[in-house]
C-alpha cells in the first residue's frame, strides 16, 4: 500500500471509530467481530511489532496492553490526529 488511499482515510478519520465500532448501522454487520479480530491478532504478535496503517490506534492499544513494543506507521495526517 502506498499513499493512494491517504485522502480517503483523511475523509474517513472523523467517523472511523464509529464505523468500526458498530455505531454506524450501515456497517454493523461488516464490523460485528472487529474487537475480537483485534484481540486475536494481538495475541499472535510477539516481540517488537511493526504496524503499518495504524489508523486511530485500535490495534495498537491491544498490542500495548499485551506489553509489546510497537512501531506504528500511519500515512494519514487526519488518522494520526485521532490517535489517543
């Protein structure tokens, strides 16, 4: 993935967490197991983890909870602003 999607993610940043969190009815079914998937991915990570496309940091939070060292790369400035 290059930077071809940065503009799209910049536009999506404001509502991203609502969309993946199931609040946006249009996408509830698509993201119904989102947190479970993040938890499973974080369980399989080991040691120093490189995460490309951090978004708002949802997976990063899971990885850090598991005491992993994370290097995150997020090309979208709007997504980086939303990271908590």
